[in-house]
């Protein structure tokens, strides 16, 4: 993905222009730029919520992306990617999975991405509905993609199912008594993830046997 950058020089203090901004000043400029974008794009978001969105994003570990689902004013961040080249797309995928509509990329790491009018991007892997293909799984980090159970899911014993959360967490159940039971087991593992502790919504069925069903947005076994 090719990124543009907002010009945020309006936030640079004149005294900093000669010596160059310090790390703290650059961070402050970035936070101010985010505040302007959030308040302009989603005026329904209160000042306190806006401050929390900015703080949570600034505190998140790189490589990270910040997105917004404009229709409902919902923000989502996706941290701890391998590098910044994948952070934007993964953030967009996680946001769209969480909120059911295409999202807009606001920032990657400490760079403002969107130029001018904010435009939503429909992410194709959220609509993939073919046979299981590890390259089509959205959001997940490389460490998850390389897991043996993920790489070899198509060869696992049926009935089986895979569940996914917008954080990019994957959970698998295989060899169950029925496809419905496999879905129930995978969803239960995902929804009971102690690291996440219920944050950022429920999980979705990604695949049943070797058929990808993510586009159906199932949160219950079928």
C-alpha cells in the first residue's frame, strides 16, 4: 500500500523550526494532528473519547495502524505487526471485521496517512468465500500464519472449524462429532481467550471444514 502524508507543519512551534523538533514535540504535533482529524471526521465523538483513542493509539506498540469506520464513528487500532508495510492493510481488515463496514486508514505508526477527504477501503480478504487458502486469511501476523495447525488446517481431520477475532487471533477445532460442534468449540476457544478477556467484541467462524465462510459473519455455530 502506498501512503500519503498530511502536512502538519501548522503544529510546529516557530522556536522548533531552527533546531528541529524534539521527539516530544514531534509526538505532540502528531497527537494534535490526530485530534484535528478525529474531531473533523467524527464530530459525534466526545472530547474524552477522542483523547482516549489518541492515548491508546500512541501507547500501542509498533508497528501499528489506526482506522475509523466513518458511518458510525468507530475507531480501531492494530498494533505489533512485523513492519509498517503490512500494518495499514491489517488495521483496515481488523476494523472492517469488527464493525462490518469498510474503514479508513488514519495513521501508521506516527505518520498521518489519509490525505484530504477520508476514503474507505473495502478489503477483499474479508469477502473471500472459496476453499481454505492460508494466504487469504486476513489480519493475522506472520507468526500465526506460520503455525503448523494453520499451515496444515486443510489436511486436518473433519469435521473441523476455524474461528477468528479482529485482533487476528485464530482458534481451531478438529475431529469433532459434527461440523456444528467443531464451530462451537472453535468459537468457545476464541471467545474465552484470556489474553483478550472479552475486549473488542466476539469472534467469527472463519472456516467450516475447508470452506471459508467469513463473509457470512457467523458468530454462532450453524
